[in-house]
């Protein structure tokens, strides 16, 4: 397997956050690619460099940004320096930036990214798309991760790779969750293992397809469109299943976590199989399902996820329920009230939450966050989605029919 170090692209992005930018009419679609949010995940950065070199401005309808996330960690080839930049995007963390007397490395990076994001949202009125390019420490098929909003599902379904939804229920503060809460299409693309050059090729294919699917480039003007489709079909092994996260093993502070060697993302596992050791304790799988993003690096707080396929019938049912705002019926039940109806936040008594299985809330688009002693808050992305912004887009109209 060819490794990323042998991929002959000169690093032109050192100390330069904007990898590339091609600007068109503000009312046309805008796509923003983030890469290097984790500094040891370089494939997306190299892929954007190559794609920008090949783009022809006259063929582009709209605006394309390539943004490098963590400059300091990228230079040092580390996931992060002081703390994970992709876990800082919560309201409370952002509020800290306004009053903090001293800032760590990632907070400085976050301020610069926040200002770029704010300017983009201020100056562009067309359909907006945000894509975060990543790689994983384990072997994997290329795949998409999304927050569970219908606009994300519809757009992600265009790509010939598996989709994993519901990860926002298990992670606190990813950049894309913050953007999705603002109502925009946002998705993550994991192109492969960190140091394999095929991860760059997969990222290049994904970027080019995204430019076509958003309407920024016509298919006939896209360089090697069919080859890009075939690249992702081949590397994903024709797997376009939609999965849902059902479990996350969190690594506690000062614990020594060691994943058993040889696990690959999407590999089938049985309940009870030995997956890892935590200090001297064996960690066995609590579920039948598929292992997902097992950790094979020193930095990181998520040891592994377990995912399961979602039945197509349930996906269609959930879309129907959300289209007609059927979640209004939930507050008729005892123990469930609106915490913030406009933002789609329910306040649910823990006794009720135990009685109503989690998948019921998932059908209506609600995910569990912020548990206190007696209640949990459930968040719904649908009520925040800027659907009107995308209704005229070709992919949305096709998906609707």
C-alpha cells in the first residue's frame, strides 16, 4: 500500500489557512471544505491543493473555499496541541473565547476559524454547504458522517459510500454540529486511514463529486467524473448502507486504553468479543453490530464506536413524521415539555425517557444531550434546518420525487 509520505505534493499551506478560494456570485451556491481540523489528518489538505490547481474558474458557478483547520497541529503532525479543536464548538466554549484572558493553541485557531465562518455566512446568500475532510487511525472504507437532519441525509445519499448518522448524540462540540445547528447542510467525509495515499485519492474523488452535486460545476465540465464515482464505489466495496451509532466507549482521563490490533471500521462483531483493554480490564463488546473508528493513536478520547444498519422503512417513516412536525404530539405525553420549541429542544423526565425507547425519539429527529439529575434535553435538527435555502437545488428536488 502506497503511503501518504510518498505522495508528491509540496506543502504550500504552511502558515496559510486558506488553501484555496474561487469566488463567484454571492447568490450562487457556496461550498466550504475544511481539512486538517486534526493536524495529523493531512489527506484532505493535499487533496484540496490538487483540486484547486485543476479547477477552471470559468466552469464554476458560485464560490469554493478550502480552509485548513489547525495550523499549529498540522505543522507538528499531531491531532492537537492542547485540546481537540473538533470538540470546542459549543455555545459555552465559544462564550469563553470572549472573556478569557489567556487562550491555548486550539482556542486561537478556533477564533480564526470562527471569524472566517462568520464572514462567509454574512456575505453569501445562496445555498451553503460545509464539508469537513478527515481520516481515521484504523483501516476503513471511505464514509460520510452526518448529524441526523433530512437535508443532510438527502445530500449525503448522492455519494456512493456508507453513511453513519447520529454521531452528534455521542460527541460534544464538533465543528459540523455547530454549523448544522445554524441550519446548513454539513457533513464529514472520512477518506481512509491517516497515512495511506488512497485516502488522498478518495478525498479528491469526493471533492469533485461534491462540486457537481452542489451545482458549482456541471458534470460535463468535471474532470474525470465517472472515474471519481468508480473510485469511491471501489474503495467502499459498493457499500451504501445507512448506519446509526448505538454505542461509544469513552476513554477516561489517566486511563490506559489499548485497542486490540486488526480491527477495521465496518467489521462485523459479536456481543462479548474482546475489543480492547483499559488498564488491566478487558473490554468486551456490549452489542452485535459493526465496529466503527477503533482508536489506534495516542491522542483521542473515543476508544471505539459500535454502529448498526438502519432499516430503510424506518428511514422513510422518520422523514414522513418530521415533514409533518409530528413531534408536536410528544408533548401531549406526561413528563415531556418544550424547553425551546423554536429551536426544537424537548425537556424529558428520565422516567419517561426510560419508558419510551431511544429509537422512538430518533424517529422524530431527537437526540439525547445534557442529562441532569431528573431530566434530559433532546435536540431536533429539523426545526433549525434552512430547508427553503435548498428547495430549488437539483439534488433536493430529485430526492423529493
